[in-house]
């Protein structure tokens, strides 16, 4: 097998510059914790920034001994300068990049940016609720305390729909009632929506009560 053959059998889904087949309209439902949301938000931001040539954002996630090591900044600039020879429009990611809406930016990078914006927006608004800045997600934006771009509505760039985010408390509440009914507690639960940790604590408490009634 020569070098050309080796390249031809590379898994096509590893290439970032093109999609190998037409995407379908089917959707998926995935359950994520807040930690998952934050990791995916970071990962999609890094992918999007790589797609416009901003290499340093990926380097920052290397297992560096120290982000302030002597010479690291200069070496990063050198790496960016070297790769600029191969990047579209000669961007180096330091003082030049493609821009996310640029026609030369891959569709994957653009979709990654849309995912990042959507997750960033939701997480930021939920923090604002927790801090008492707003009462709920339908509240008007308090511009005196929500100035950052992370509170902006996600910007649509591609044909793909933006991700839809729902909080799973409603499903947890239903699961609580189904579980308590299965355990012989026909009245279900009297509390509002619960996390799974709260559900387990509730079940343990009910079990102690039942044992005490015998």
C-alpha cells in the first residue's frame, strides 16, 4: 500500500473540511447534566475556533506543566506562524482568522459555534436566575447585570436548527410518581420536581416511615 492508498482509506468522518453525505432531518434526544453541558460548550467553542484558525485555544487544553512557562507564548506564536503557510487566506490565529461566517470556514465549525452559543446562553441565564438577577428564562434581560455576550441570543449561521434545551425536572417528577406508585404509595410524592439525589433521599425516608408503621 503506497502513501496515496493509505490516504484514500482514512475514515472520512475525521476530515473537517467536508461532509461526506447529505445530513438528514432526524433528531436525537440526549440527557445531559450541567457538567456535560459545560464540557460540550467548551469543546464546541474550541472546535469552532480551530475552524477559523485560532490554534491557541486548542493549545490551552494541552496537559501543560504551566500555562505561564517561560517561552510558551513565543513558541505558540512560532507554531501559528508556521501553520499560517498552510491555512486558508494565510491566517495565523493570533492577529488574523477567518471569521465564523466566512465562506471559507467549514460547516462543522459553524455548527459547533451555534451549539456553543446555545449552551453558553442557557447556562448563563440559569446562573442569572440562581443569583436572583431575573426570575425565570422568560424574564426580560437585565442589561445592568447581563451585559456580556454570553447572554446574547444564539446567532444563526447554518442551515441546521439550533439545539433545543429543556430541563429534565418534569421527567424526574413523573419518574418519582411512577416509582412511588410501583412501591405501593398510590399518592405519589407531595413535593415538587426533584433531582435524582432528592428522589433517592425521599425514597429512603419513605422506607423508614413504612418500617416504623409496621
